[in-house]
C-alpha cells in the first residue's frame, strides 16, 4: 500500500499552520493519549494525558520512522479524482 500526501512532510493536515502559528503552540488534544496511540507503539509513560499538538506530531514522526513508513508515503503528490463513466 502507498499513501499519498500533498504536503512535503509527515504530520497533521495543517502542518504549516501548526509550525508557524503561536496560537497552535498552546493547543492540546481533546482525547487522552491512550485512545490515540497505536497498539504497536505506545506513547512514552511520561506523556501528559492530553498532550500538546507538538507531542502528537513527534509521536507520529517516531512511529513512521520506527516502522520505516517513509518508503510507503509519496510526498508532494496530489491525487486526482477518478472520473469513470
């Protein structure tokens, strides 16, 4: 399976805003991290129950690196809808 991503990096859909907005620096998730984590790679034990967005982004980057998922993601790729019929 290959994932396609229009942006040039892994992370949230609004990565550019996340990286550049001071408002986003203070955002936290509305779900506890045990619900968000993948069973194959838990968040570190010291993670806040409701982690900030930057912590979740780091977790996703670690997950992708740990399972070598970069080779399955095509960055800077726009997927066009298929117009059959």
